[in-house]
């Protein structure tokens, strides 16, 4: 038994399926919210990295001094930073 549909009913069916598929499509999910940039400003990133690297450098100096036994201490005997 062969089912024969008119051409217009096939077009209506395909249009209905197409509209259902496009109904799930939206552009708001991927857009940045409230004018927020997707990435941090590169100049700010560079400044943050330099600041963090300087902090790490100071901590490494302090750690090396402690390992050598030449730590500067204050009046209470605790190491200075």
C-alpha cells in the first residue's frame, strides 16, 4: 500500500517542522550581559600579572631568607614580611 500526499501538504508539513526547529533558536544566550565585555581589558590583565609576580618575588625572597636562617624578626620574634 503506497501513500500519496499532495505537494502542498508536504510543503505545509516541512514549514511546520522548520518553524518548530527555529522556535528553539535564540540569540540572547550567547550575547554578553549588560554591556559586560567578554574578556578583561588586556592592559588591566597585564597590570594584574605584574603585581602578582612582584608579590611572588617578595614571598620567594622571604622564603629563601628563612631557609638560610637569616630571617629578620621584629620585637615579638615573628618574621617580618
